[in-house]
């Protein structure tokens, strides 16, 4: 009984930490801030790609 309670509490703690992490990412818009930070590198990479412009 005690062992299963400890396991349930650990699972609950992990789920709570995951929820808190995703909530903070959402509230502070961190996903778009990260995207904005790496956009110049992505543009530089994709500008180098050879394109076939024939119709």
C-alpha cells in the first residue's frame, strides 16, 4: 500500500512539473521567442538551397 502511494505521488509530481513547464512556456510565449531567435539562422540556411524555377 505504501509503495503504491509513493509511486502515485511521484507520478503526480512529474505531471505537475510538466504542466507547470508547459504553462510557463505558454504564458511567456517562449516558443515564439525561441523561433524568433533562430529565424536568422534558418533563413540563411534556406536561402542557400538551390531552387528549380522552371514552370
